[in-house]
C-alpha cells in the first residue's frame, strides 16, 4: 500500500538574486515499511525536499507545483495549519539534519521528549512520561537516562533520543535527514539498525537522506540519486549500486577511475553542484560529466525507465554502459 505519493513536486526559494530551484520536479511513491534512500552531494536539495514534504518551510520558500499525497489528501493544497495539526508527527515525522544538536541544553532529555508528546497530542503529563520511557527503551536508551541532560549524552544517544521523539505519535513515514553524519562508524551502524527495527516495529516507511551513497544503498529498498534539485537515477537499491547508469552515480561510487588519472580516482566527482538560481542548461550535470556531448548542453534528458523499475536521466546511458562492460 502506498503511504506517500509525490508527484512533480517543485519548491523554489525566492532570493534577491533570483529563484533557487532546490526541488525541481520530483516523483516517487513510498509503501508501508518501505525504505527510500536519497543520496547526493551537499547542496543538491535533499534537506529542502525533506522540509517540503512537511511544509516546514521558511517564508521565502514556495511550493510551485505538484502534489504530496498522504492518505488521499494532498498536503500542497491543504492549509498549513491543517498540515501542522493533522499530518506532522502523526502521519509524517522528521528528524531534521543536525537534530541531535537541537536538544535544549538546560532541560532533561526525558522532559523534552514528554513536552513534545504533549504539544502534539492530548495526553496527560503522566501518560507522556510513560510514553517517553517506552520510546527511550525502544531506541535502546535506559529510561533512567531520561533524567539526564543533553551534555551527558553521547552523539549517538542524542540521535537516538531524537528518533524516539519523532516516533511519539506513530507516524506512517519517518524522514531521517543525515541521521548518521557526524557520528563515528560504529555508532552509525547502530543508528541504521535502529531505523530498520523501527520500520518493522512501527510499520513505518522511512526516507533516509544522506550524502553517503554506499550507506543509503545498503539500507534502503529503493535509492534515488539527487542532483541539482532533480532525481537523475532511481531504482531498487541493489540495481542502482551494482548496475549504476547515470554518470553522477558512477562518480559518487568512485567509478570514474578508469577515465581519469589514478591520483584523482579518490575524489568522487570533481567540481561541485551548480548554483540552483541559474543551473546549467540541458543536463544539469553536464559541466562535470566526463561523457558530456553537445546535446547534453542543450537538451535536458528526461528520467526514463532503462530497465523495469530502474530509471535514469542521461542521453548516453546505453553507450556508457556498453563502454563500461567492454572494459571489465
Ligand atoms: N532558506 C533558503 N533560502 C535560499 N536558498 C536556500 C535556503 N535553504 C537552502 N537553500 C539553497 O537550496 C539548495 C539546496 O540546499 P539543501 O536542501 O540544504 O541541500 P542538501 O540538503 O542536499 O545539502 C542550496 O543551494 C541552498 O543554498
Ligand atoms: Mg541537507
């Protein structure tokens, strides 16, 4: 069953220099207990997408087009106050990027979670406390630690506490934006295991956002590769990881090595994502693409299904694939 359906979603920021096209025509569906991973470098619009899905947007942001369908209701046309009341926390919850630093240093962690629960539901203080203990246990924190202050928590524990808070009202979709960034590898693995267990225990769909494609591909059912506000590749995670089709995906996987000097092979993609006020014409990746031809500078490649369930937006995916398979 589809719990979230996103159709041609566009969200731009107004700035004095022009419109920043941060989310520029995205389409995807998420089913119950499905994990969608979204990977791409910093500045590609991942966090903007996350906040758009909850309409948690700054005043200069505008949803230009598209639909965000949750249980037959379109959040784009819904009043913000209704989204706040009926969707956030209960249908879709977000653990924002850098969330673990959002805990207030002067309040006990357990109290902060209980406060959040009371702010978003009609429960007594005692019930909120009890719920907090259950949630802490569920995310692997001794409920007694709820009496401690944020500075007494490790980074991993703070992240667990934020995940606990986000689950307070049994959301259908949990969005975790860079949940493991700034954590060491072992703690990262624990957080990932936690998110996967949450998915089974709460029957929650998960959107996992990270700049780390290997991590995303490992833990998601489907992976979307985001570049300059668009999905350039989308498919079953195994396919995207093992059989990457878009040059940007190849770059993220360090698979440009064969066409560049060995020394450069360590950096994944040379250059940086474009200015989203005035992105390159044609394919937005063309200035960084080792395979780019004239048509890439003039015509934008549509996202097309290359194989069943595996889509790519590149004029030359077939040629690149053929060339790569010759080499191996
Ligand atoms: N409030 C804002 N006003 C204008 N531009 C913004 C705002 N927030 C983010 N951006 C721009 O939107 C683009 C996408 O940013 P973001 O969604 O944070 O990317 P990511 O999460 O992939 O790193 C960037 O160019 C960023 O500078
Ligand atoms: Mg981000």
